[in-house]
């Protein structure tokens, strides 16, 4: 009996530690191992890479990874650019006439200078030529600029300031070769012809065969070097300054908000002002080299610039700057506003770019 009691006490004594180690099943459920989480808890605490689609839709996009824009098609650039160019020259041509007449009169003696005609038909001499040429060159300029931009852009589609200027330079050379030099040569010849007592050329269609007969094909590319230099400098300065000013203005707008027509016009006008100040000397040499007596008087572009500098002074290079300034400030505003609005309209009409 005593032995049984002693044994049972001994068993109880040894069992106590085991009962102390045994946990309540409910407690064990609450105090799980760190690696084993509750499924409900796991749903709430998702991995960082796995977001809820609903919450993802409500979150704004990371500005450091903007959505890539579709590059405009060549046809869209031509349509928008040509329309903008034709409208711009139809509005601003009298200022172009005044600029060219000022530059041509500058080299004549006082007795030979023609008085300014009353405002009217004569102020539009050569206008048809320039409307055709300007619509062509604006279309070529914008499509060439877009193509050069795509070639020079980095992997993210971004373009640095120097590369923007380089794209503008390439666009200027392209438009000078394909459109500007021939039309500018015809326009300058028509205006120069009007200063004689008996003008021989009645207009664009009448001037072309006369020029071809008297000067040959080279006559249409007279002044090609200064024209190309001017156009390359024009486009590089205009596109470079416009892009810089536009990016600066957009940094003050709300994300996703576009500049209005007034803002675009003001930036385009300011880009035109900068362009005139930088490129006017090239424009003066170009006009002289496209006059009727240019070959006899100057011979080549560099001799022309040298003679102007020696005999007429450095300020002569900026002759005609005021009317050109009036034209290019308006021109820059009109062209860039019409181009941007034309592209917006085509994006609304054909957002998937199926037809245009």
C-alpha cells in the first residue's frame, strides 16, 4: 500500500513538468510561428510587387516613367505644317515685301530708289509664289524636324537641348534644298523686277519661263548657300528656342494640362523674335545674292558679305530687320499655334491613326 502510494507520488512528481510544457490548443493557434501567417493576415499584407488592381487604377502614374507618345505620321506633319504655312504667309506677306524692298533699295543711289507704293496690289507682288513655297516648306520643315527628332531621341524618346537644335538644323537644310531656295529666288526676282520703269514679269507663272531661259536651272538655285545657311540657322534657332520656352511654360502647368492657344502664340512669337536677331545678316546676304544683277555685282556669297561690310558698314546686315521682325513674330505665333491645333484636331478625328 505504501509502495503504491509512493509510486503514485513519484509519477505525479515526474508528470508535473510535462503538464507545464503542454499548451492550450487555442493558445497555440494564436501564437503561431513567425513564418506561418494567418491566410487572412497574408491577404491584408501583400508583397510590395503585388498591388490590388483597384488601388493601382486610382494611383497616379509615376512621373519618372511617363507614357510614351505616339510619333506623328509624316502625312499629319505635312498637312498641319502646310496649312499653317499657307495661312501665315497670306496674313504677313506685306511685311515680307517691305523687308525685301528695303534690302534691295539699300544698295541704290538716292535718285534711283523707288518711292514706297500705296498699300494695295503692289504690296502682294510675288505673294502667290511665296504661298505655294511657304506651304511646301512649312510641311517639309515640320515633317523633317519630326523625322530628325525620332532619329536623335534616346531610348525613352526624349531629346536634349543640343539635339533639338541639331534636328532643327537638319530640317532647315532639307527645306532649303527642296522648297525655299527656288521659291525665294522667284519671289526676289519678281520684287526686283518691279523697281524698273517697265517690269517684264507679270507673276509667278510668267516669271518661271523667263528665269529658265535667261539663267537656266541654276537661276532657281541662285543664292543657295546663304539661303541654306539662313534656313538652317532659322530652324535651329526657332525650333530650339520654341521647344525650350514651351517646356519651361509647361513646367508651371498642372500635370496633363496642355498650353492654350494664347500661350502657344506668345511662345511662337518670342521664338520668332530670337530668330530675327540671330539670323538677319544671313537674310540680307541671301536677298542681295538673289537680285537680278547679283552675278555681275558680287560673284559669290562670301564676296557679297565682304563688300557689304567694307562699303556699307556692319549695320547694313540688319537692314529690313524691323519688317522681318514684325512678320516673324506674327509668323512664329501663327505657324506654331496652327500646327499644334491642326495636330490636336487630327488626333481627335482619328485617335488610332488608321486613316491619317
